[in-house]
C-alpha cells in the first residue's frame, strides 16, 4: 500500500503515513558551552547494555518487531525512490548526500543501539549522529548491489558497525569513531583522506571509555572492561590524523559532497565528538547531521569551518570518503 504512493510523497511524509511522524527541522546548531559539547557526551557516554553475546533477533510480536516492519517500509520506499530518480548512476558520495537530504527532519534520539543482548538495530525513523551516517552509507552502497532487499541492507549495516563486519556481542561494536573509520577502511568501504588533505597526527591516547567506566554499564563487567582497554591500546598505537579547526576553511574546497565528517574532540581520551555528512549549499560546505541541539536531522546553519570554530568541545575534523562496491 505504501509503495504505490512513493512518487507523490517524501520519505518524511511516509513516516507520518506509517504513524511515525517526524519532528520539524529548526536549523539550530550547537554553538556554545564549555568543555565537552553535548554531542561529545552523546557519542562518548552512550549507556551500554549490560549483556553481550551472539546476535539475537528481536522476539516476535513485540514493539521492536513492529517498528522493524515500519523501518522495512521506509527502506523499501527509499529504494524505490532511489531507483526512480536514478541514484545508482551517481558517484557514491552524491548518493549519500542525496539520501541524507531525504531524511532531513527525522528525529534525533540518542542511545538507540544500546540493547541487551547486543543485536543489530535498524532504525530509519530516528537517528543519532553515528546511526544517521551509517544508514545513509549502507543504503548508498546497496545501490551497487544486485540484491537490494531489507535483509541486504541489514548485512551492510552489520559490516559497517561491527569490527571486521562480525557481530559478536557488545565489545565487537566499533565504539570509537576513529576505530570505525580504520575498520571500514580495512574492509574497503571507506578511504580515510584526512592525511591526504593535510592532516596532522592525533598524538594522544584514546581511553575515554575505560577512564569513565561509570558511564558504561557494560563495563562493570571486568571482562568487557579489559577487552575494551585492549582495543583502546591498539587504537592509540595506530596512526590517526586530523585537520585542526583553523585549517578547515583552507581544505574545504577539497571535501566532496557525501564525505563523512568526524569532528574531533578536545576532551582528554576522546577521539571524536560528533559526525555528519558533507554537503554544499550555494557553494559553501555545510554539515548534514543529527545533532543533540535541535532534536532533528538538519543541515547546519553555518558553514562547516565556522561551525567547528564556534564549538568549544570540537577542535578539528577527520574526513572519510565512501568507496563504491563496484570499485
């Protein structure tokens, strides 16, 4: 029933049709505060589920099962619109940017991945800054695949979200975004172009989770704590680059629509405070993202360089570029 209306309605209207209406976008940006920005805390202090283990689908006849059906309908409508508008013929970055625009106005909701036991969460009705990026990337990649089913979309999300593409409990999720970039680069999903754009080394240990154990219920488990600490040590030994905030305006012309932007954090031990998608508006580079301030997916009012300079808790960016599966 829903798919027959796809020519006449936007994705946001579809969500309203399914009884999952979106909040309107008010265009606000997080431009103040001191210390860790709200975005930093949203990414870094997610309340983790207390359990872990192999992937487990939600039980039947639950609220989660019903909302998953709504996500399936949104996904199918999105793919139908993408086919009708010929998105597959575009470079993958342009696909990401176009898909991202279709979801502007979607609700911001933190902590949607924190489920017990750990299993693959699909949520196209509402996003945090990371799940928004992951979902747009997964759908853009799917347009290069011969099979564009909801199950194939779940496979793409799993590959993007979990270390080596393998879901094996809470610890297998890529909790640090610099680790997320590195792992997806190893899988050929992304290219980290930060160094190429003139990035400099991010020379500080990454250990926010284990030094703020109280913010992560899962880390009350000594086993999980030790395994996350091992990942932090390994990540801190990797060459990681960032572009300082004072140089973002200089390199902005070299950033492409659909590039994934990670705003680096000035908080000790924390690599990334916020994430989004690069998009040009009237020639100026902006950030399309799911911010805590504003409560909905939006395109930043200020250009990216000005936005970074205006936020105390963010001090630069990393840039990752999607790689088409056809490549």
